């Protein structure tokens, strides 16, 4: 997890230098024009298939080479829709990017670029199209050789419980030490002035390769991460003026005994406040890393060292499994498929007994160092983790009688080809059930799991929008939106028409109008539109400026549904992200909520935002979510009021099912289980006005 270094490049028409590394590898893109032009088509070696993007700037296509490699050449085979301005970029982690080639005068066709860089990921980032269409590549080829890359960054927090000091503290309850105590419920906060700093003494000089900042709402807009040998003379290793707050995982390089966050511009009227300040060591050291760059978001710690996930898609067996009622197809393989929305469960006919077990065959002898269990509410209070060379004779390498359920991360030390969870006491009257059972270590015969999508950039850039500037009566752009026709769910009373209730008002707004009229056996009509056939995406800043409808029985919403719902994954396994819901009977509140298999409906994970005595239907407000692989932060008019942290959700509610594409939905529902039916006080028609919808990554 180290920032790559920018190196000089030249463009030439030389033949390929090195080995073709990209063919058949996993490719992703900012967008695709349609299902027939996926990202994978640009790395399949077939010049008759292509990737093409949506018709907007910027766009990108990236390929995961599978390992850190030395990149010497990139070949581009453009379709007619080419880019005049673009960069070739490399990355160690799919998040932090270094430009190794840049042009603003490209002419399309076939071109070969001689470059000099390294990374596991390579992408083309286009910033200006040559045509009115998107950008399109028949082939994107990366040449070079697999290298060793930089030394690994440790996953251990080097700052934990070390001596910390600060420029100031808000009060005695928020000392500097609270930011390095490993407790996400305690924090450091400063006086309300600029600048302020928090520093930690690591005890000896070390190579610094990563820092994670877990901000309270009072975060830094502009700050530097600095390193020092003596705590007096400081060198910048990272700098930003666009800090987003929440959780920031930063890649950098530096050497020193002391590390500090030096804040120069607050994002609020208050001081600076950090729940946790983590420092990660390893790598090659050296000062002056990713100044004015780096990365935010990502997992809760930098990538792991030598240990790998060994259990993905490996053969699994169990004492019993369920295939009926509320758990159809809950076979043992579901615990190892890296799909957080599928699970294994013991049989509901003969498996709600002790003991119960599930085992995985790693394919070869392995050294096991970590096991992660994500339990369903049917968890084990007493169980063992066991290993075996033959699947018959077992050795216990971990044992507990106080299992707590939810997510348990176990540090273990054992050897074997087979690993199993052997439960001896159930937590309730049901059986045993696991969403995931992950085994980490070295050896075995691992299959690499699918790579997580890249986190949003820093800074983010607009990738999709609709401003709704059409003439009066114009329908939503059919290149961006699909009408959902038919009756609603959740006890709703309306019939969603095929565009009759959705049109522009000529003043820059889309109107979704709910009416009292009889259509298709329903007493009310309204509209619901979605982007599923046009725009699906993972992570980013999603916002809309909306004036909601009001009065009893109205239920306007701005939300997202997992794209796999359209291909057969049922709700709530697909995941649902409700950015904004409003019910007319509670005029002064809006709600943001997450829904997943383990928490949904009335048990969804969320929070209301209230302006006491107000009515949200009286004016426009901006509703947004900032979403990456570690958290979601919801806001109204720029005020962040609820953060769903992945680690917290997994340890208190259940699996996090949001690391895959979603699509956007807007609707103005009438009636339903939550708002109730309209009554004598309800006014019709009711108009939901949307000024714009925008997505940045």
C-alpha cells in the first residue's frame, strides 16, 4: 500500500515491450454504454468486441493485473469514439493513482505508449471526448513484467496506546490520548481555532506508509500529515485542502519517530476532533510522498501482509444444511462465496441440535493465522476452530464458551488442509448459521476473490447528472431513466403510470405528481423512475435537490437498490440505500436507512433528521450520501447527521452488502405500511419536485 512514483514517459510506435499482462484480467469502468460493451471486452484479446462509456466526461477504464508489476508499454486500439485528452495511470491499491502519461492532443486510431511505472492496477482516465458519443476501446493492452513492488505495509496500528500530545484540548474529557486508545467511543478535540495539531510518538524511527483518520463531525478541510525524527522539525508526507471528513485512509511514504496531523482549516465552527488516529508502518520509507495527493476511504486498515484469503469458493461440507422455508439453498458453500447476503444454516428438520459443524477444504496444506466468522442470529456461544490434514482427524486451534455472535475475528495458529467450525452450544433454539467463514494464512491452493471496486477519487469529479432543464411537459430523458409501471410495494395504494405523472415544469424541475384518480383498479396514480437500464455505479457522492410532497398518506423517496435485484437477487439480499424518505404525517423529519438481509423493514439501520416545527414539503432541500468501502455518511443541506460505518454494522447488525453496483430511484408513493392511507386532511394533487440528481466519484 505505497504510493507509486510519477516517471517521465514518451510516446512512440515501438513494438510491444515485455509481456502482455492485461489480457483476460478483471476490468472495470466508470460506466458502460450498454450491456453489449462491458469493460471486460477491452481486455479479452478480441478486436471485434469493445468497451464503450456513457456520453460524458470524465470516464475511465482500469485493469487489475493481479500483482504489482513494472509497466513499460500501453497499447490503445480506439473505436471512432476516442479521447483527445487522457492520462495513463498506475496504482498499488486501485485507489491512489499516479499519472505516467498524459496528452491533450490525441488523434485516436492505434497507438503504442512507452511508459515507465509500477503498480497492480493500470487505467486510462479520459477527460475530453473527440465526439458527441462516449469513449470506446477495442483493446486496452498493458505490457511489462511482474515485479516485487514496494515492501508491504503492516496492518498493525503502530500508534495504538503510544504517547500522544496536541496543540490544545477542548476539555479534560477529550485528551490527545483518546485518539490512540483503540476506542471508537472516545475522542480528542481541540480548541476552535486554526492551526491545531495532534502528534504521536512511535518510540523509534520507522518507515511510515499509511495513516487512517476517523473524524468526528468537526473535521479538517485542509491539513497535512507530517513526520519528524525529533518532534521539532517536520516534513510533509501528505497534504490536502479538500478533506472530506468521516474516515480517511491515506497512502503516503515517510520516515520518522513522530507523526502528526497538522490542521490548517476547519470544516466547521468548532475545533478539530478525531475518534482515532492510526499509523501504519513498513514499505520503503523516504519523505515527501503523496503531497497534495494520497487516497481516502478504503478498508479499515491498509492491505494485509503475507496472509491471503484461502477459503474463497473452496469445497465445503457440513453436519447438515437447510434448503426450505426462510433459508432456501443455504448450503455450506454459501459461507465461502464472498457474497455477504448468502449464508449456510443447519437443517431445520434435524440440524437444530448440538454439535453442528461446517468445514472447508483449502486444497493443500496451509498455515492458518486468522479466521473471520460473520454470524447470523443463530450463532454459537461455544465452539472450536479445528484443523485437519485429512478431514477426519481434527486438532483444535481455538476454543471459546463465550461466543458473542455477529462478526468475530479470531487470531489463530495452526496447520492443515481442512478447517472447520465445530459448534457445541447454540445461542438460541435454532441451529447454527454463518453468512461468511473466511480463512486466512499462507499455503493452501487459494483462488483470488473478485477485487473490490475502487473507492471514489480525492477530489471527486462529476460522473453522471440530470438537471431536468427540459421544456414544460417534457418527459424524463429515456437515455437516463426508465419508468417503473404498476402497483407499488409495502401496502402502497397508487398505480405508477408510464410517464403520465412525471414531466418537467419548465423551471428546471422534474415533477412527480400524485393524483386521486382510478386507474387499473387503484384509487391513486403517481410516478416512479429509475436508472437501472442506464447508469449503475459503486461508491461516490450522490445528491439530489428536492421539494417533497406533503400531507397525510404521502411517501416521497430518493433511494438506491442493488443492481443485482434486476438479475434475480431478491430483496433485501440486493441491499437498499434510502438516502431520503419523508412521510407526510411527520412533516418535520426525513429519514436515511439501510436495508440488508439481517436488518430490514422496520428493523433497518438508520436515523431521522429533524428540524423541529418545520415542514420539509415547504421548500427545497439537498439530500446526499457519501459512500465508499468503509462507510456511508448521510447529510441534509450539507449537515452530516448519520454515518453507517462498515465495521460497526458488521459487529452490531449483520453483513455489509453495499460493495457492488446500485441504481437510483425517485418516487412519490401514496399510502403504505409506514405513512398510512390518505384521509380527509390529505390534499391532492401532491407534487414532488426534483431540481437535479448528481453523482460524483
